[in-house]
C-alpha cells in the first residue's frame, strides 16, 4: 500500500500536470479561433453560392 502512496506523491509533484493543463488551454483557444474563422468563412461562402445560383440560368432543358 505504501508503494501506491509513493507513486501518488510522485505524480502530484510532477510538473507534467500543469504542462498538460497549459496545452489543453492552448488547444481550446486554437479551437475557438478556428470555429470563429470557419463560421465567418461559411457566411461568405453562402453569399457566394447564392450569387452563383442567381446568375446561372436554371436548367429547364428542351
């Protein structure tokens, strides 16, 4: 049982925990920026496709 407590102390003293939290925060910020950029891009693409749809004649055929 003392081995378990020694490993637990070692894990708690390790600096990997704060580093992983920093990486998680960094990834969250990157994801938020990417979602914002893609949503803005989507609005512009919607306007582009609407413009193309109104410009190209419908395919009524013969």
